[in-house]
């Protein structure tokens, strides 16, 4: 009987489908989290700003989330974003990263809002 129950359970799992809305929300939430550039996400989120102009999350052709990375970059904190080094070095590292990223975006023809800030 245990074997039959396991097989029924496996069949049931195979027939279970995730709602597309849930996946869409999960994707948008994780992109948002990565682009916040705090000390836990800066090593992973930086590449979004370095290489991508805009991310649009669609569900059945309908826009659910838009991440305009050029505008978002200009609003990133100038203060104390990264936490694996002492405070002064974090600020310096972040400042250098942001300057380099703005320069690379401009060279690649990607949008940058207020690049002189």
C-alpha cells in the first residue's frame, strides 16, 4: 500500500501547476531585491546596473514591473551601502563602483539619469 500511495503522491505532484502570477511576482521581487545593492546583494546586483538598460517583467504580454536601471542607479545611496569591509572602505568602494558603472553605461549607450551626481 505504501508504494501505491507514493506513486499517487508523485502523480499528484506532477499535475500540480504554479500559477503564472506567483512566478511573475517572485521574479519581480527578486530583481528588486538584487538591485537594492545592500551589502548582501551588491556582488550579484551590480551586473544589472553595469550591463542592462531596462528590465520589463511581463505576464501574458501585460507589464507587471519595470526596472529602469539608469534612473535607479542615480538613486542608489551615496552613504553606507556595503557591509563586508570597514565603513570608510565601503563608502570608497561603492563610490568607485558607481563612477565606473556610470562611465561604462554611457560608453555602452545605456541611459544614466544625472550622471554628474
